């Protein structure tokens, strides 16, 4: 099928729109799934089929924007008091589950704040590793504990060479598609301060749209 750029009118990837085949003139109702420059993918709701449609790269400009999560309390505090006075080399496994079964959020920026340290680390030293503790069946989480990490870190926070407040952000982390828990391990030689330590995440997605004039 050949589709004219000005006939690809979907602005919301979850909304059914009507698309017109510029060759046959047939109209198809479907959902725009994805559309980089030169192609769009449409889920044809009338035939339960996915159609990849090629368009002239000069005719269509597909853009992406950040789309804030609709969940309450964004940014979300993931771990707080569990990090208080956390000894060097020790970990904390947050037992509260971060829900993602219905929200389906894809991305998050994570922020770790440690108010003070007993001694200044070297600039660039690893201050903490954070791991997702995942599940695939909606019930059972993978084996992990405050002293047993599930594989390689999902994010690493690098210290600045100061004993005063460390505020570190690791951006654009792909979230698990199901609900998860978080495990943080203190990789510094000294304990975290006794209060006001936080690990937060700001959750968002990518929203694509056709920007052809």
C-alpha cells in the first residue's frame, strides 16, 4: 500500500484513527503503533493485522516527545529510611513493590541523594549500585536479598569528590515491563548519613506523532 503523508493523521498511539490508502482509496481503521522517518506501522483493527507502510522520507516527519506518567506522586520516592546509616558494602532491598503492570511506564530518571559522608570519596568512585528485582508471572520475584544482588547493576551512581551533599542522577533507564522492587548497595567505604537519604525516580514515556504539514 502507498500512503500519502497528509493522510497519516494519528496523534495518539492508543486511539483508533481512519487511514486512507492513496492508491486504492480504501479506508482502514487502525492504531498508529510506530513511525520513524520513511515508514509507519499501523495495527489494522478491522483485520487484526499489523501493516508496515512506506512513505516518502521527504513527505513525513515523525517526531518524539517526552510524555509524563499519569501515576500519582511523580517523582516517586523508592527508598528512604532504609538507607539511613547503611554501612559500606551493605545493601537494602525495598520490600514495597513499584507497580508497572497497568501503568506500563517505559523510562525513568533516578536520583540518589546522600546528605553527608564521613570522608570525601575520590571523584568518580562508585557510591552505590541499584538493581531491579524483577518478576515475569505477576507473583514471584527473582532471588535477591540485601546481600545478594540479581546479576549486574541496572544503574551505578558515581560520587563527586566531596563529603558534603551528593545529588546524583542517572537518566533514561528502561523500566521492567512488570512490577518490580529495588535493591541498593552502598559501595562506599563508609556508612551513609543517619537521615534524609533518598532514592527517587521520575517516570515518563516517549510519545510519537506525525508532524507532516
